[in-house]
C-alpha cells in the first residue's frame, strides 16, 4: 500500500496504472501540470485517470475526505490556466480522458449522449457518420475534450448560427463536490421542472462540479457549404455587411469573421505559401463569410452572390471572391486560422478575447486603437475574430523595433487595463469565449459588479463549501 | 400614516395610488389574487405596483425587513399557480405591470432592452416596427408580460427554430432577495466571465430574484411565411416527417404541431364555423407545418411543396394542403389554437404538459393510450402539441357518458400518476413549458432525483435564506 493514504485510496479506485505520481523522479507529469500556452508550471500530488462516472465520484469523495482539492482536466487546451494544478504539489488532477465513449446516439431526436473525455473532433466525425452535424468547431478540436468545452462554454466559428457550447447541450451528468452523481442526461428541448442546473455547471470551469457526460444537440448536415472573402472599407461597413447578410441569408449564414490588414500581413509574411487572395493588400479589413444551405450548391451560390452583389452596390464591400471548390474554401479558412500562429512567429504579444455589442464595435475599435497608439507609439494591432458574435481577438504586438519581451514585462498590465476599461465603457466583456481560470480571476472584480460576484460566491459556497473543486479559479477565494 | 407599518413603508415607496389593500372591504383584488385557470383563490396583504427598479428593490427590502414574503406577478396568465398569493392574507403581491418601457432598441446588434412588465404582444409589435422579429409566440401573448415569460421560461410555437424564452435572452436586471440590484443587462452573444446567473434566474419562477428588465435577442423578419396541414397515418410517420422536414427545410422550419383526430373533432363540434379542411376526418393525426423563408414566397412554396411531395412519396403523409393566403394560414393556426377552448367547451379534463425525446413519442403515446383505456374504459384523449420540440399537451377527457366533475375528483390524481410515471419511464419531463408553481411542487420529488432537489434547495438557501421570494413555489419548503 502506498504510504500516502489518499494515493492508496485513489489506486484502489482507479487502479495502479491510472494513478500517476512523482514517486519515481523520472516520471514526467508535465503534460498534465503545465498549461497549453506554457504560462504556468504546476506540480500535482497525483494525476488520476478514472474510467467511469462511479470512479470519478469515488475520487472526489476520497479527495474531499482528505481535504485535498481536485482539478478536473480534459484535453488541457484551455487558455486561461484553469485546468492545471497550482505549484504546491498538493492538488489532484482528475483527468477525464479515459471516459471517451459515445453512450447513445438518437438520430430521430437529433441527439447523442457522450462522455466528457471524448475528443471534439471524434464527436464531429461520429455525428457525420450518422449524416448529422455537431456544430461546434474551434482551433483545438483535434485535442480538446467535450467535457472541457462544456466546463468552459467554448465558442468557436459557428456560434453565429448554432450558439455557444451551452446552446448545444440538452443534458448533463455531473459529480458534485460531495461526490454525488447528478444524472441530468435528458434529450429534451423543453423541461421546466426546476432551476437550470445544466446552465449553472456549464461554464463554471470545474469549480462547482465535474462534468462526466452530456447529451448534445445535433443538426442535419447541410447540402452545401460555401465560403467567400470580401474586402470592406471600414469596420462600420463590416457591421452593416453583417446586418445585410443576416437579413438576406438568414440562418444559412454560419460564419462571419473579420481580419485586419496587419493580421493578414503577418500570415503573408510568415506563411507565404498560403497565397492570400490579392484583395487583402488593398483594404483595411477582410470579412470571411460562410453559408450552409439545405438545398444545393447552386442555390447557395446564387444566394451568396446575390447578397455580395447587393453589398457591393451599397458600397459595403469593394471586392469579393467566392471559393470555387471545397479546397479553395478550406484555404480561405486556413488563412484565418493561421493568424494566431503567424502572430506567434512575429513575436510575443498581448492577447485579448473580448466581446462587445456588434453595434459598438466600430467606435470601440477606433477609440481604443487611437488610445493605444497615443500611449505606445509604434504599437501594432492584430485585430481579428468572430465579428458575427461581437467577439474580437484584439491583440497587441510590440512596436517592430522594440524588445517584445521587455515590452510585455513593462506594459502588459497597463495595456490590459486600457483595453478592458474601454471594453467596459462600451458594454462589453473581458472574456468572450476563453473564460476566467487563474489568469483573469484577480482582474474580474474590476469589471464585474459586487452584486454579481457576491451571487457567484454564494453559489460556490452552497455547492462546494469546502472548496474541493478547482479552488481559486474563476473566483478569488475569500 | 397607515396603521400597518409595512404598508406605510410601501406607500412611501410606491405612492398611495399604487398600494392596494383590503382596508376598504369593497376593494376587489381578485385579478391579482386568483389564478388564470381559477383553481386558486388567494388573499393578499397588499398589491404593490412599483414604477422603477429602484422601487422594486425598496419594496423587497421593506418586505424582507418585515419578514413578509413577496410574490412577483406579471400578466398573471400562468398555468401552475405560481404568481398569486396564498390565502393567508400575509403575502405582498409585487405587480410589475407599471414597468413597461422599452429602454433601448439596438437594431445593428439585433437586441432590445425592455422592462419586465411589457406585454409580449406589444414587444412583438415594437420589434416589427424596426423590421425585426421577436420570435416568442404563445396563446397568452396579448396579456402575458415578458417578465413572466422569463421567470417561467415560456415556450410556445416557435421553439423548434428559435428556442425557449431563455434562448432569446442575452441579459437580465434582477432584484435579489436582499433588495440589491444585479445589473446584468448586456447585449453580448459571448460572455464567459463567471457563473451563468442569467440562466439561473430564468425559469426560477420568482423564487430566487425578481426580474425587472431584460435584453432580448431579435431576428430579421422573414420575407415569407407559409403554413401547411398534412394528414399522417400514425405518430411514427409524424416523427419521420419531422426528420424529413428538418433535413430538407432546415432552419426555415418554424412550426411543427401535431393534432389528434379527437382533438380536431372537438373543434369541429364546438366551433363549426372554423371550417376544418376535409382531410382531418379521415386520418388519425394531422401535422401543422410552418416555414419562414428569407428569400421569397415563391421560393418558400417550392421548398415546402417539394418536401411534402417527398413525404407523400415516402408514405409519411397521405394528403396535404398548403395555405394559399395569409388569411388561410391564420385560419389553420386558429384551428390549432382553438383546441384548448373546444376542450373546455366539451367539459372538465385533466391537462398534461409533458415532453419526451422526439424518438420516444410514438411508443409513449401507444403505451400510455392503451394503459389509460385499460384503467378507464371510454376515456377520451385530447392529444396535441409542439411535436417539433417533443412537447405534447396530452390531455385526458372523461368518458362521454360520465360525470366529468366526479371523474376528475375521483381519478385526476391517479391519471396524473399513470401518465407521469410513463413519462419518466420514457425519459421525459412532467412539465415541458408551464413550470412547477404550487400545482406541481409536491409532485416533483417523485420524478426529480434527490441529488437535483438537494442542489436546488442549496441554491435557494444561498440566494434567499429567509424565503422572502415566492416561498413554497417550485420547491416545497423544508
């Protein structure tokens, strides 16, 4: 028996092979201990990998009995340091990746019930094999898990049409902080029999319960998907183009991404082989539009070309290309998805994942750009994002001739404050889709009302009074 | 000054004219004290009608200080006795109807911010004046308020496409049980900065906070709306027709209602002037389909007729009519909406508002019909509802030759138990869209897990430990 009584219990629960510790100094747990962006190096007491809901419940119960906190983890692709242990060596990482079964597929109900550790992309593929669409898509889909998507209410590129992860979830199974199992796995579109526990656990970042399974809403596969790239003269025109597209293309509009010229120039510079369409270089902003049509490709093409023609006539766009093939469409999306990587190639930068009312975006961008340029001459703005959802990745790159590391060290906090203060002034959110985690927990009180924080703290205290689950994340412990 | 100190305070807060009491025995408060279906006669200490959020907060604070409970009320059209006072004469009814301003309309963001007391229909009209659609529609829309819709997470006829009320709400303003104001009125599609307080208050039936305003999501008005009535040979075909329609019509499908022959026969008998299309009499089930198209009426007609043609070929329908005019479409909807009234004309009945996974509905209906017929020979089933959402109004009418009042007195509880037990066996909900209120609070523990009820009780205790807000509703007080 292991000398540490909790670890001995965890081994009894999950089996020797699935409880990893630092007993052997050669054991490398860094994949579970360090975060995706390498901003944090944690140290765990143990990493435990249960295979069933009952095992998860037993693990939480054992940890609670030993006053040891539990950090639930899926694919560990989060961006706000929310699913890795602190550096005390006292926290248990509860990895859900072995719980990766699709429990039940119900095509006539357009649902599937899946375990938390399923990789998002494998679920997209599973749905596709039934002729159905799981409309959640994001950069990390090849390694993130659906449990993590739910715990953080992930966004992505199809929110405009299908909503955030919470909007795709009809039911949940959750292990509470006391190690009880709540079986809320319904496949119902309507259920008004109590407080919406589902929405409370979704997006709570593992601080209220551990999501072990979910019933997800699927959609029929569209008959055709088309992508276009349009040059717009300014952000106000981009917002008007969105309105035009929403009216004329209605819910066939499944993507509406904006990309600033400097962001595209970085892709051009660092990934020259991607061949950006010429129009990028002569316009301050490009918009990537995607439509998904239930009828046919020819119908979709007529719809999209008509809408773009109307936009051209109205002066909202100056030029556009519609992808001729799936390969060309994929190439356009690849450009969009390469912006964060190109930015990393260019050097260190300050990232912001903000949202605003769509109507406020032109003024926000104009005023915040000007303020930043004023405070930090030569600063470069890598601005792109899900304009259809009002979600910008409004990132700040050091001046070209500056020492980027020094700039970050000296200016990151002040840049954040300047940007976030402006976000708040325009009625926005300082975290649109990435969440709070450890990274923003201390920043939150500046932007969230005392009443809201107090309600959150009361809920945390009601469901997890001993702070067993992911303590200090989302809410600073009081 | 009024001799009752709380009433004196309420008068100071809201003004003499807006605090109604039984001081004068001639005062009739029954509009606020009795419920919509006349199943309950309450007696209030006072009805107070504040005009602002600050007044609502002051009212709640005063009531809490006097250990007096507060029952929030909108249009008082609820069906589960959730917004009327008990009969002790000790509760204060907080009527929100004077808070009826549209605070802000933001067409470019597709949102409007409105006060809780706005009548739903007036908000539909307000949105329409901006060329926009508030896609929430239900029978009581001429008198229900948006605050009540939010507090009960109302459903209706467009849920299939646009979701329940909670899915149409981006932000909330709420007065807490302590009389604090939470200003969560954002117009954001994405905001991951904490627990989803909005979804917790929505559907909590005034037991956790008083909703005073909301930011609602709007949609562009469709270019054309078309309605059809189709005869289907059995419920399994109706479910397959839904799948076909969802695939071929995608999100243009905005309505999918099922109506049993007996339900339609009551409309035929009691409202002969409504002229049911002939097909109703020769088929066990009719389906009412509605599509809303962004292109044109001719495009919509081609889409709908093609889909119905495919369904006919596949044997899923035996006949169909597509409305030729808006008047004809309205007439078809009028038939659907007349079922509850025709049923009331026929006599007393036992109503159920249940939901099931769509795939389970054929077997549920077959087995439950058979069980009821077995236990109660001659019983008549008025079955209709929002099949697209898995929501049936599965109502039970006494045998034609029975004394309906006696039947209800003797059998209502047993009929409920039989139906609800079967609902649970098929993974359904005993309240799809009407809620819990007082009517189902005592029934809930039979169908909701102890873990879920415990989580709900913890949340209630955390946010309203003194049980100031709508005590005994939703959760039986422990």
